[in-house]
C-alpha cells in the first residue's frame, strides 16, 4: 500500500517537480499550492505525511502547522523551505523535520523515508 | 518672562575673557558637520589664533596603530610671516571664521613647509627608551620642555626640527586609549609658556581627545551598520535565489534520467528557461536598487510625469474594481527631481497602493503646493493599511508584507526622494488605508502666475 503524502508548495514549478519526483519514488502524492486547500484535503482524506513550505501567500506554513495540531491529527510534518532562519521560530518544534530546499532532493527523500518508510 | 539665547554664541560681550571665547570656539567646532581633520584644524586654529591669545604654533600628531604620526603644523613659518599674518588678524572684523579659512588654505598650499615637515614624521610608540614627543602620548601626561637642545629626554631630530627650546606637549586621550598629541610653542614671540597657558592647553587637550574619540566611535558604528546591512543583503539574496535554483536543479536531473520522454524533456527545458529568466529579473532588480543614480535635479512637469506613471499602471488594475483619480493643483507646474527615478518612485508607491487595495477600492493621486518651496505628490488608498508592527521598518530594505515581495520598493522610493532633496510622510490606519506624501522642492512661485 503506497504511503500518501500531502505537499504544500506555492511555486507552481516546484510543486510540479515534487509531485513528479516523489511519485517516481513510490508515493501517492497530493500537491497543493496554499494552506487552505491543504486543510480541505486533510479534512477529506487521510495522509501519512505532510510537507509544507513556510512562506506562502495567504496562511503561511507556521499557521498551517498550528491548525493541523488543532485538528488533532497525528501526522508527521516536514518543513521544506528556502529559509534557514525559520529554524529558530517557536512553532517549528511541532514539525518532525526541517529541510532547507536544495537543488538535490536527496535530503527530502531521506527524511520522508525516515518518517513513513 | 523668559529669555532665549542661541546655544551657539557667535558674538561675545566686551567682558568675556579670551579663554571663554577660545573654549566656545572649540566646543562649537564639534557640532560642525565637517570631517574629523577639518574640525581638529579649528581647534588648533583656536589655540594659535594671533599673538594676544594662546600659542604661536601648534603641531598635531595622531595615533595610527603603534605609531604617532604627524598630521599638520599650524603657525607662521618665520617672524616676518608672523608679523604680516598677525597684523591682518588683528584688523577689526576679522574673526575666527576668517582665521580658520586662512589656515585651511595653508594646509592645501604646496609651499606650506611646516606641515610638510611634520607630515613626514612617524614615531613608534612602544620603543624604549620613550623619548619626547612619544613620551607624552605613552605616559599620558603633559610635558613642558624648557631646554630642548640640552635635554637628553628629547629626540634629537625632533628638537632640531621644532627649532625652539621651549614647547609644551599635551596628550590626546580617551578613557581607554591614547589618540595623539598636540605640541605648542611660542617660537616667534619667544614668550615663556606660563602656568595659565598650561591650564588652558590641558582643557583644550581634553576636549580634543573627547572629540576624536566620539568621531572614531561614530565611524565604527557606521562601519558596523554597513557590515550588518551587507549580511542582511547576502542572506536575502541567498533566499531569493534558492527557489529558482531548486527548480532548475530538479528538472535538470530529470533530463538526465533515461526514462524521461521527449515531450517531458521539452517541457523541462522550458521550465528551466523560465526560471533562469526569473533569476535574471531578481538580479536586475537588485542591481537597480544598489546603484540608484540620481542625475541632476531638473524642473519636471508634474502633469506629464504623473500621466506617464498612470499609463504604466493602468494594465495592473484592469479587471479589478479600483478607481484611480488624479488631481493636480492648477498653480503647480513643475517639481525639482530626476524625472526617471522620481516617476519610478511614484509608480512604486502606486504599486503598493494597488496591492493594499486588493480587488476593490479607490486610489487618489494628488499633487499640490504645500508652501512656496515645497510640492507634494500624495497617494491615498482605501486599502488594508500598514500593520502597526512594521510601521517603523517599511523603508528598510528587504522588509516586506508580501510573501514573495523583495522589500525593495519603498527602500527605493526613500532613496530616490532623499537624493532629490525631498522627504516622505506616511499616514496609515489598519483596515482604513494609507496616504503617502512625497515632498519635492519646487521652483518658487512667480508673482502674477497665481490663478
């Protein structure tokens, strides 16, 4: 049974890249471009892992994490961002991993494997 | 009943002592927006201004690393020169400003042999035995030399150069460090240096030391700010470049994968190309910001400039219910600015207004005279307003409320308006809207053209 990933990434091309690459890596991927759509998806479907950007139009990733916690869904979360500095943000402790975006997706793939197998 | 006095006194009463005037000149010089060296020149001038007060000549050394380096030497080079200079200086109407101007011109003159001589000097500070002049700086004590030629504590070459037996060395110090040294003498008049002279010189030395210390601290703060700004900038650029780079890298990897089909490869190349264009755009905006080059201010037709800006901005509001109104006061025709940059600055403000308004609202652009000298271009919107938390920071580079904003727009606006000699005022209420007022100088209103 394929593991289900929910990816929140507001950049169209990156969203496409993650969807393709993680599908290729053997996951069932839902990729959305903003936090509200992500929350809708979470209410409708069950996921094994959430990967979210932080800086996005509308609700940002930190707000999304807060709301996911309020939903009491016990789903591991990976923060995937261009910003190193958010690591010191109070709310990022709630995430299970913090990955700084890199041209190689290896670290992200490793973390996913670590968290959901 | 109150009486008001200017803190910066220019004229003194008859009873005011020479000492009081001297201290006043020196204290005021610290408020002059000139360079450190220029203000030190004022202090040194005050110490040597004429035969009636103070000393004939004054020499300045400043500490540079482990060395005491000669900076300049003020005073007449000979008795004849002293005679003519002092005669001019005692003419009624000649005050300190004129004397300072005279000395300033001396420093830049080729033939100024005194300064030329002292400029060559450099003494290591921590070499034993410590001789005069370095002894004063290292011991942080005033030293009065009475018989330089026969005094073994005086550096022989220095004694030869100064050419007089009696001189006074005053250290320039801060709380922590030695900053330099002033050496005073009466080589022309041969008047003995008195106890009163020493008392006077000690206060001047303390004031000068304090001033140098403050100036150095200020420079250090400016340097630190520059470094901090550069760090911020480097961080920002890193982030801006990361997303496109990740995209390019990821899709390039797919190209290398033999399983990727031709159609997908073509798509990937197109994505890569568009991301590279984006990178280029980011670099272009950054470099535009970094080298704002405000050319000479010229009289620019406000109507023409604003029309052009509005024309550029129209496409952005098509399809939205945003009304933009423009009103230019009939009496206002021109403002003084660099038309390209000022127009671009107004466009940036309008861009922000449109972002703030969203899908529906109104924006008023008004241009009017505030006074005879100042004109205002005001942009008022009914948008969401500036969040209280960032009100103080909106002109800083790289601060943005937009998730993908670069935070360069308003920083650019401020730099341009500053460079044009104007200023900016903002009124904003969260949820109600924002008004930006850009002040530009205008040509004075001509009589009779008033409608």
